[in-house]
C-alpha cells in the first residue's frame, strides 16, 4: 500500500490545479457574481412562506372563499428559458419583461376549505407580485364577451399592458380565451395571454390569467425531438445497461468470492442508502413542480415515497454487489484498488488520496467550462431550466451536498470499480474497459436540460475518462473523493449564491469533508499500526 508519488508529479498536478482554478473562477464564478450584481433584486428570492401568504390572500380575495392550505414550489418555463438562452436574449428579456412576465415563479398550490375547489397562483420570486393564476372553483362559465371585457379591465386598467384593448380572441380547449398581444415579443417569442371568467355566487370573476411568451413552433419541435432522443438514450443506454451491470455484479460477486469478502463495502453501502433516500425525499417539491398544474394529494406523496424507498433499496443492492464483485475482479487481476482499513499504512494512503483528490477536482472544475465552451462553438450548446433539481425545490437546501456524495459513491462503485474491472477482465485492455462503462454512465445524464441532448454525453465521456484514469492509477478512494469534491463545489456554489448562513456553512463543510475523513482515518490508523507498509498497490 506504499503509494509512491514522485515530487515532480505533485508539482505538475499542483501547477495544473492552480491554472484550472483560475480558469474556473473566471469562466464560472466571476460571471455568476456579475449576474447577481446586475440583477434588479440582487438575485435574492423571497422566502416560500411569503409567496404562500401572498397567494393565499389573493386567492381568498379573488374568489371570496376560505383558503385551507397553500404549498409553494419553484416553477419555470423551460421552453422559454431555453429559447432565450439559445438566442442569447435572456438579459434583454429580464430587463424588459421580467417584472410582469417572469420565466421563473413560485407556483403556489391552493386548496379551498370544505372542498370548494383548488387552484394555482404564480408569485414573482423577487418582487412578490401575483403574475398569474388558475383557480378551479366551479361556477358558471362566462360568455366570451364578458371574459374579454373583464380581461381588458384587468390588463389595461391595472397597467399591466400598454396600448389598445384586445378586441379578438380564440377559444381554448378548456373554455379559456387565448389572445396574442401585439408589440410584446423577444426574437420569435410572442406574448400570449390565456384568461377565463366564471360567475360564482352571482359575482363575475377572472378565474384564470396565464401570460406566457410562446416560442416558435420550430423550436418546440426541436426540443421535443431532442427530449425523445434523450429519453431513449437514458432508457436503453443507461437504465437497461445499468440493470445488466447490476445483475452481472451479483453473478461476479459469487464467482470471485474467493478473492473478496461479502462483508466488504457494507458501511459505504449504508452511507449511500441513507444519502440517496435523503436526496430523493428532499426533492419532493421538484417532483410536484415537474407535474405542472396537478393537485397535490396524499396518494401522490405516499406513491412517490414508496417508489423512492424501493428504488433506493435496488440502488443500494447494486452498489453493494458492485463493491464486492469489483474487489474480487481487481484482486484476481493482481490489483488492490481499495485496500482494507486494517492494512498497515491505510491512514497514510487515505491522506495522500485526499490530497490528490483536491488537486484533480480543481483540474476538472477548470476543464468542464472549457469543454462546454468548445461544445458551444462546435454544436451550439445551450441550457434550459430543470425544476426537479432546483435548489428552491429542496426541502432542506443545506442537505443538497448529500447528492454529491450519493452520486460519487454509487457511480464510482458501479461504473469504475466494478465496470472497468469487469470489462478489463473481458477485453484485457484498460482503455476499452474504461470507455464502455464511461459511455453508460454519461448516458445517464443526457436528460439534463442541455441541447443538443448529446451535449452532456460528449462532456461526460471526457470527464468520465479522467475519473477512470484517476481510479486505475490512484485507486477507488482517490476517484470517489475527487468525484465528491467536484460535485460538492458545483452544488455548493449554487447554495452560496442562494445565501443563508446554514447553506453556506453546509457547502463549505461538504467540500472540506474528505479532508476531515482523511484526518480521522490517518489518526486512527497510526494508533493501530504495528508494521510499515510492505507493497505498492498503485501501478501506472
């Protein structure tokens, strides 16, 4: 376990890490700080509780009914966000229209008392204004003329729109009026307003007001095609192949049981299982937001919770057998890429692995924006929004870095420790063994809102091969720590910009966690050590 790393290697890695850190700061951190400083509200969103209060008061006033319950989630117009990013018109839109027609809102799900109805109220995330609503409260549908008059009174009487009243509209499938407003557009996206009026207890009220900038049909079709492609790539290339790898892990754990132990990896598996449940139950609001205007009920919550637990168990089983089988496969090939805690020199090994991990993580943080920059020039990459993983949809935002660790443990166990070990056994070639599980791993990220949908495939093949090199050259702990630090910085930066003492402290803690783990392991190991390390497990 004597991990011989030459002084020259440390120097080269340190220089590369410094250069890449500078690149990361200037390509990622500085633009983010500039964007926050330029933002009209300083990038600080209102608390969800404020959004719920504003929405509840509005819904009660608008309908005359009693509001029983409110629940806010972060909602976003993914199509518009992506289109503006593609056309580089995001800043123009924010300056001109965001105050009244924001891309991102707090969608507040409202339930009225005594089963009198429910609805959805959209609150501006920064100025607290009500910017849209859809209240399903029964009543009698108003005539088109009545709806048009009520709409004009609201839009022009309250100064939301400037110009002449809308004189014509088309009927939607649910009885709402659809009106395109002239003079309100950014590039090819035009403002369209959907309204509905009902008579409730003799009172005519505007039960629906939903403004949106309608993007061109060509863009909608392209995104739909890309999302379909991403779905197929994820389903077949990632989900199915990961299932196959899980089955193979069970088989090879049994076949190579003489080279390993079934007690191996239990602690790490338990840590992953707990982390995975925390992450998935914590993003329940993201699940709700992704469903759009769907009424939240106990059945949905229970269904999601049960599905999460079942999936967590399946994932934990896969991780466990990947660790056992991976250990057996590598030892059968004469390598020990994850030494036992009881082995002499283990603490020093973990300490050196931690040092390498921070250097590699900094290098990769600098490389990632460069990769995206190159892809932007080559294939025109752009990004949209994803409410499922929005920081605002985390129940406890300070626990979001747990996601970084859950991903690091599972992905390094399945796709590096077991995956590379398996294919190296089959093909006798390390690069061929690395590229196959790397592609499978990368395909698991193509559903992220980047277009073309192959963007993250190309990016993560490069990143994944670097992880593979780190793993094969320096071992499982170095690769896992590197992955965790890399993810923790990405997640932690968004938490720091979100603000809050607890969020910032949590971000810093999880980024520094490998250091504390290595410190404890070295102290524990040195107290128990009786013999010096006897052999190297690190090979070129």
